[in-house]
């Protein structure tokens, strides 16, 4: 989960100012900040830990940190609406917030159940559900020490995504896109071809597009593959307010992961 947050924070300054190379300086700087991706990821973790309705919890956190948002149009209207009915979205918000489900799942069946539970409250379109589940499954498989090559095979067979590419293949023609269909496969490639956690984040930011979200998706998977360097984790922790830190800490404790 902290990997997804690091991806969001690192990518925050490049979403509207894309870079097309990996040598863009330090990963985290004083200009970086957490966005709606982090807020929603924390909300999903809170919902899974508390057993409360994910829609209610997403609204609580979203409205609490409304000014930090950068919310998508449909999601912002949903946040401010009186109800909690889904709106058939297939946006990449489904995948950028799902990493806690991959962390808590104890089986492939759990991945599907937990991912669907936290996704269908807004992103109940088949492509939204698919993008979230593919991301959560990649995280779960990486935690089971499945190799990146075999994760690529499993995700391709189950979801039909084209993962037989590299960031260098994607980068020249990739453009800003907020759908799961055109974000999740690219983010997974960035993580599954990486040589380290930081390399995965740099891959994700370097292809351009919706940089913070692509990096958040890649970051959750990369954390499960490589872990997070202590210095980078400590630096990322400093960006978060205390209530978010408390949820992250509880999630790792529940998952049996040492921060």
C-alpha cells in the first residue's frame, strides 16, 4: 500500500507536466504531494479493516480531504451526492486504490471478493472491475513469490491484457488516458519489467500519461515484488497526515507485514 502512495506522491508533479525519460532527478522532492489516489487508497484500507460499506468510507475520506483532491469529474459529483449508488465507471481510479485488497487477500478467491467489494461501489463497469482485480491479483501473486514472468502470464490468461511489452515500447505513443483499459496494462508492464522498486516508479512516470495514477498502480505491485527501501519509505511517510498513517500502520499489522 505504501508503494502505491509513493507512486502517487512521486507522480504528482508530472501528471500535467509529463517527462519521457527515467532520469528526472530525485523520486520525491518538496514539490511532491499526495493526491486523490492516496486518499482513496487509505479509504479502501479503512473500509476493509473496519468492515464498513466502502462507499460510505470513500465519501468520508474524500470529503475530509476534498481540497487535496484533483478528483475526476464523475467521482467528485458522486462524492458530493446524497446516495452511494455506483455510476458504472471504468476509470483507472478502480485500480489505483485497490492495493489494500491485494495485501489482505489470503487466496486468489479472496482477491476477487475483496477487489470487487471495494470497487463495485463506484466502478461497477466490467472494465473497472477487471482493472482493479488484475492489479490486486498481481500484488497477491508477487507476495506469494511468483516470478514477474509468471505473473505476466497469469494476468494475460485471466484478463486478456497485452503485457508482452516494455516501457520503451509503450513510451513513444502513450498519451493521457484515465480508463482502466489504457492504464492498468501499461502500469503492470512498468512494474513487472523493473529491476527494483524505484525503477518501477521511474518506468511508470517516464511513459507519461496520468503519471500519478500509473505510478500508484505500478507502485503497489513493485512493493510486493521488491519491498521499499527504508530511506524512501521514511521519506514518503513524512507526506502523510497522522490519520492516514494510522490506517496504513493498522493495515500492515493486519496483513502481517513489518513496515
